[in-house]
C-alpha cells in the first residue's frame, strides 16, 4: 500500500501504481463543432488530427493540463468503448482561478450554467466549488475551483 499526502495534509492510501489519467476519449456527432466549442470556451488547442478516407476520425485537443481525444461517432475505429455515444460523458476540469472567474468566463462565452456554484471535494481531498454546463453533444462538463 502506498501513502501520499493530499493538499490538506491528509494521508491517502492507495494500492495502485496508477499516477493519474493521461487522456479521456469522448464520442461526438460533429468533431468540428465540438472542438470549436472547447476552443472558444476553454481555450483548447488542437494538436492532432487522425484521418480515415480524408475525414477526421479523431482529433486530439489539449485544455490546460488535460488532453481529450475527440472521436467522430461511427469513425470506423474498432478500439473504442462498447457503446460509444455522443453526450454520455461527465468530465471535470480543475479550474486555476476562483469559481467566480469560471462563472464569468462561461457567461462571457454565452454558455448557460446547468448548476452551480456548488460545494465539491477534489480528487486530492481539497474542498472547492464547481459549476456545470453542457457541451454541444450534451456531455456534462464541470469546472472545479479548489479553495
């Protein structure tokens, strides 16, 4: 069993050698629309386009320190989840500012809040506040600002 200290100083035990999530893949109906949304709202950078028969099948985007592989539904790639479905993801991004700045950024981008701010606890055991909104496919997106 490994032990590590969270930001609060609490010791958290784990048996796993996993150190974090490298990337998450989401399935979308329209890669261009979805990636444009993440670029406009969260300042995403496109770093990779994988094309099959001239059409983008997967686009890699970076959002701060996070990475998403955005898959076009029915892209012909076999190595996917059993039911890759647009709108089935629930993603949380850590926000580097306070929750008021996240809420203001979403308002400025014209993105309606689904919920929040509401109190939450991060994976590191730190208390914070979250706001929730939907991307174009209906994926639930959370921005978490630790206190």
